[in-house]
C-alpha cells in the first residue's frame, strides 16, 4: 500500500515487474492509495476505521477481479512500508483474503490503535470550530474540513481500537508467510523534533518510568549533563520501541505459532548522502530502483528486488532461523546472531521486552508525540 503516486519515479514499479518477468515469476502489482486523513473518522458517530474499510474494499476488489488480469486470487501478497505496514498488520489480523504479508519498517506497534474516545474528541474539536460558521462535519466542504484540521493542530491520524483489533499485541494472523524487517535509522523522522528538546525535558520523560528509569537511562545514555547524548539516546529509544523490538516480538510469536517468517535488517546508507545513514524509507529507493544509484546501492537494489519477488512467488528465501542483511557497502548476506547484535541494540530490546509495553510506551509517547516530521 502506498501514498506515493505510481507515476512518481520513487515508486514506479515497472522495473520491479520487469524483473519478475526475467525471473519467470511474473507479478501483477496493484497500488492502494490508502490515506483518508480526517475522513477516516467520519462524523464520529458512525463506523470507525473507515480508512481500513476503504483499503479492504480495494483488497476485495483485487481478489474478485485479479484473475481477469491474469492473476491468481489465491496467491496475494499485501505489502506496506511505515504507515502502510501499520495497516498491512491490521489487515493481517482482520483476516483479509491474503496469503502473505510484508511489513517494512512498521507494524501496529509503530502506531497502536487508540481508544475511540480520542477519535470522538477529535471530531468534537473540529465540530466546535465549524459550528462557528454554521457548518457541521457532514455539511462542510473538503477544503474547509482540512482547514479546520490545520486549526486544530492535529498532525497525524491513527487507527481506533475496535473489537476486530482488540488483543492485537498477542494475536497471530491466518497468513502463511511473513517478511519483516527494519532499517538502521528509523527514528530520523523524529530527529528535528527531539533536537529541539532540552536535556531536562528528555530526562523527565525517562524519569516517568519509576523503578525502571535508572536502568533505561543507563541503557540509552540519558544524562542531564550531556544534552547531545540525551538526544541521541531519545532517538535510539524511539527507534527500538517502535521498530526494532516489534520485529523481534512479531518474529518470535509467529515462529512459535509455526508460521514461516523471514527477517531482514537493511543497513545500506543513503546513496547520495551517506552521512544520513540507512534512514527511514531509504529501502524504497532500492526496492523500486528507478533513480541514479551508486554501485553499492545498485547491488543492494538487485538483491532486494530478487528477494521480494521470490517471497511474493512463494520461494524459500533463506534459512528461516537466520537473518538477512542488506548492506552496508553493497554487501548482502545472512548474518549471525552476534552480527545482528552489533547492528541493533539487542540487549536494550531484551530489557524493553522484559519490562513490557506498559512501561516503555508512555515514555515513547512523551518523546515522540507531535514531533514527527518528514523534513529531516
């Protein structure tokens, strides 16, 4: 699922599909533009998660009609990156008619479903703005609704916790195969926001953890006298709680349930500015591979495309108990657990898993809320 137009060079799938033909595993790619913004909430009185329902209509349409395009309705892979992966995870749990799923840099752990009261509160806020002009959520124009949303200063949307998503943290999907992973520097999208925080503000967020605060501050180098270290540590904490740990949790749960799970780490740096590291969404540059890449990134592009195509066609990618690394320096190979430990903060994630999401999610919320930006 994507919010990037298929006509954009960044997401043009023609080379990807052409590669599937070369491999003699032809693929049909269907894009679902899935972001409804405030319209996912309706008027706050009717159905909830309208964006999810809108996406499901697209999935059902694909299942119904894909055979007419030469596809197999019983061989469908649903894939998404970042917020797209959040929604793919939701569809996995609501029994969408898919056989496989790809979660790139995201899951419901990234944006957990919220109490419906919060959605009702947003609708009430917008209604209060509109009623000053004699308008309602139902009568206001699209342009005016978006204007009211800007006035409300709400910068992101979310899924609402309904019965079909209840217990999402421990539920296992019906799908047979899962491909899941992250990039090395996911939390870059919070960098500008966190860099505007003071060390004291960051320390206060961690101190709210009570008995666990001291250990967490030690693991993430949170020290009021070291503001730069505090900011790096806060970004590392967001990265681990929203991306790295969820990969580990989902991997372990699905393997325990007997599912086939392939896990990867993507560590190839930005091909034009390596100092940006392997940041959030840089994997899409290699997956679609339409832009001018250096030799190392081009090597990763070929490997990523081959592996994604193999997964979608039902091939075994690598040893299921192994982990595959894309990059750095153009190298792609299976890595040992020890190598993975050197690429991710596995020890920190183990402690986070031990204390549970009830302890770390509130801290992450305080650090991240309202600070996300694509201008990093």
